[in-house]
């Protein structure tokens, strides 16, 4: 499956760093362990996307761009 819908997502930052997150419900979040809410800014923008997509997260410090590298 290539679309994000609760899976683990590997993203690349603008600084070429690789980050891995699992999108979960609010009660299961633990950002320190890579579990982010489907209602968080990053979780929301990743839902429904597929490998190769570029997404922008609007954060208080400014916009952050990511590329989706893998979905498992």
C-alpha cells in the first residue's frame, strides 16, 4: 500500500535528514518514540499522501517541507 492511513511513514527533511513516524490516534501519541497523532499538523498533512509526494507543514517557526520516502 502506498497511501498513508495509519502506517509508519519515512520522510526526508529539507536538510536531508530521515525521520520515521507512525501515525496513531490521540490516545497513543508519543512523539519521543515516533508516534504522532493523526490530528497533529504533520500527521494531518501526511494522511492520504503517497511515496514521492512533497508536503509542507505550517509551523509557528515557519513552513517545513518534507518528502515522503516510504510507507509501511
